[in-house]
RNA sequence: CGGGGUGUAGCGCAGUCUGGUUUAGCGCGCAGCGUUCGGGACGCUGAGGUCGGAGGUUCGAAUCCUCUCACCCCGACCA
C-alpha cells in the first residue's frame, strides 16, 4: 500500500478528550475516530489490527471445535422476558420499537438467542455436546463509557456458548475454552492474570476473568509475587495479619457526641484507627446480621454473602438499623447486640478496642474480643489491601490494575431452565441441558495491546498483530535514484506477500520517521542517500536496532515467524 | 445518578472575569509556488468560523442572564 493512496490521519498532539495512553495513541495514529461517547469507527489501519485479532480468536475457537455462527443484534423483548432479563438489564440495554410498536433490544449478550436456536432442535443426548461462537457487535448503554474503546457502548465481542448432557462434559468444555483463551492471550503477547470472579448478570456457578495488567485498567486485582496467587479485589483471600498487639483494658463508656465516623472517633479519643471497630448492619435476605471489621478496613460484601450463604445482601437502611438494634446509625457495637454476628478474623483476640456503645452518642473503650463479646463466626470478610499477607504462602499481596479481556462462565442450567432446553438421556429421561458461556472483548484487545506495547514515540505492534509487516520509507521521493530503489524493494516485498506500507509522500524525513514510530509497524526499511540493493537499512521499531541487509535477504529477515 | 470540568477553523489553544479598538485571533495542519531533504524544515501567497444550540438583556454579545445539548474526568454501577 502506498501511503499517498492510503487514509492515515495522524495527529501531532494528543486529542484533548483522551487521557489514557491507548486512547491517545489510537486517535493520534489514525486507528479510530469517535462518533459519539463510547461509540467509535475503526479506520483502515485500526481495522487491520482488529481483523488480525479476530483471526487469532477464530483459529483458536475453531481448533477446539466451536462452530461460528452469526446471531442478530436486534432481538425481540419476548426472548428476554423468558429469563427475566428484559427487566433485570434495566437501562443498560438499548431498546427500540418497530413500526407496530413491538419492543426490541439491541443485544448486550446472546444467551437467550442461542437458547432459542438450540431448543426444540436438540432433544437427544446424541446431539450433545455443541459449541458455537460468533464475533459480533454488542450494545450496552454503559453509565459511563471511558478510555476510548476500553469501555464503549458499542463494541466487538467474541461470545461462545456450549451445551452439554453432563456436568463432567460441561467442565471438560470449560477447560478447553479456558486453555484456548490462554493460547489467544499468549499469541497476542499479553501479560495477564486469571482470577476467579463473580458471575454478575450472566449468572451461573463459577467463572474466571482474564485480566491484562495495565495502569489504565478499571479492575483492581491482587497478585502474590511469591506463589502466583491472584484474585479480584473483593475475592482476594488474605492470611492473618500481624497486627501490633495491645494489652487488656477496662471497658469504659465514653461520650462521643455526634461522632459516627471512624476518623472522627479516633481523632476525638486520640486512638489509632486500627483499634476501632466498625459494626455494619446488613439485611441478608429477610434476616438482619452484624458484620464486624477493623476501623481501617472495608467490608467485602461478596465475601460476606458467601459466608452467610444468602441470596441478597444489602446494607440496612437507617430506619431498619434503629428497628433491629435500637441504636441510631454510627453507634452500633458488638457488645450485647442480639443479632447474628460475623467478625473479620483479624479481630480475633484483639484487645483494647473501641466499639460502638449501642447507645446514642456513646462508644466503649478498652474492649477485648472474646472477653467482652463473642461473634457467631470469624471469617475473612474484608477487602484486601496492598501488602496484605497472602493466604497461600508467606508472600505479600500486591495491588494491581487490569483490563478484563475475557470471561468464562460455567452457567449450569440457569438458562436452560428458564427457556426450557431439555434433552432425553439414554434411558429416555428428561434433563435440562447444561451450559457454559465464554466472552472476549475483541475491540478491547486492540486498545490493551497498545497499553502494554508502546513508548514515548508511539505504538509498538507485536509482529503477530501489526497492520503491516514493514514500512518502507523513501527519504526523498523526488530523488530518482532513491525512488527507483524504493519502488523495486516495494515490488519485491509485495510479490513475496509481505504487507508493506510504502511511505512515498513528499515530506521531510523527520515527519516520516515520527509517523513511522507513531503507527508502530514492526520493521522500518529506510531508503536514504547511501542505500543500494546490497545495503538496505532495516530498523526494528521496538528496539530501534539498525542493521544493513541485501535486498534478497530482506524477505527472510522480516517474514513472519 | 452525585461531584468536577470543557465546548471558539481539521487538531491544540488565546480572547469571556471587566460587552465596543477583532473585519474573531494564534500555533500546527491544509492548498499553490519556490528553496530544502537522515528525526515533526524554511519563505511568500491563500482557503477555512453562523464562537455547541435556543431564548433574553443591550444602541451593541464569543463575552452578561435563563434554559438546553454534547463531550471529558472522579465516584456509584457494570464485561
């Protein structure tokens, strides 16, 4: 491709609205153009990369026997109503009406649609298992799109669905998808971790998130550098902390007028906030419970939910707290509380604590756990912090930011029950089909690659994903000698099937080098005054290493591995 | 949805507080001509704007007032 005939609108300065590195570079290097908030066009060079990502994804999906299909974006409300997600999705789903007034949703995901395809057509165990995938545009009306295409309202996703007769088979498929995901992210050259995750609106029994580490990421994860343990913020298991021990004190009521926050109380009593105890009142399904944690911690609701085994867990409302404990908000404490009490295990054996007095404007100092109150259960119910001890080894957890690239779910029968997907086994008995679903944010991958592969000059594409293999820079297209040589190199490379972008523009060398570095094509072939067929300059974008090769060596040097 | 911020040429900005000297400027980019040609060259000439939109105040509005729309960031929420 000759650059004079190509559409590559590069920018010298960062666009004002972008502040993550990948967003800036995608706009500056002419990969994308914003149409509206969270909605982007892929320009030619951006689309090349997107297609390269797609082909890696497709190859790995095909390799594990998943069949590609394509489902519609516009989907009738009736299907969503079957599973209840027409309501559950709320404002996150874009909705439209047809001319007759029938309601449709722009699909944010496709469980309902694939189930509708499969049900009725698969009635026998003999037709199972099945696995399908598609690469398709998804719509989600995000409350806050951000960071360019990292969180868009319209984005490209690979979603896959598998159907099984048995749990064991579903788990085997889960493993196959899991391994395929690892291969995909390895081939893209990502540095990533895999964490156990929550299933959210998709539902199901368990799931894993594939998270690329990046400071621009929106997810917080914890990694143990020693044993490799990794988990998301609200699930990371923490070992026992080695807190400064305190000696026993005498319980004493103190008057703390209007002081409800840990900070205020600690300041007022001149106490270390770690000696304070927070007592949070939650409503677990229909029962009120008290969660007791250190003043310096935050409660991990998902952990507490798991400990309680309840379906719904919500912080109790102000009036409900008064009703359940007889105490206004901010003065609840563990002593004499008549609710089920779960305490974080870092409270076990702690002494000389400050707790709420279960009385207006009152706290109690000098309290010891075990002596003055005994929770029903000790458990890990706090959110992890940087440098917390690892539960699996003696290491320390490190807090990192990441971008979620993939998510695998073992769904079980959530959708097959709602949509009546049944099959007959060998004995003619009816069962619900067991499902799995597996997603990858394809467009998000493109941004994430840039996050992990760039320098101050611009993008550095991994060779497997680059929009072109090489950029051929003719330093002076008005010089016949240089142009003849450049033309010859260009036609030789093209003939060999090497994708080359030929910078034949009449521009200053500085601009050409700057653009080449910005768009990040792995190899730069530079044709300047000293160049001959026997002495062609080849520069690697990533390292900026220069070497001089003969024309017939060039192909071998830059062909894809 | 709560908090903060921004809308002036393709991009980045000044001008707004204190209305009039602006025919609305500057840099980059763009077009033409010439000189350059190994790290975002230089000179000359030129094109490009209903100052986000609507209404209002005023002799006069980019500037003041009211409403509104769009976009960005933090949070909440979510893949």
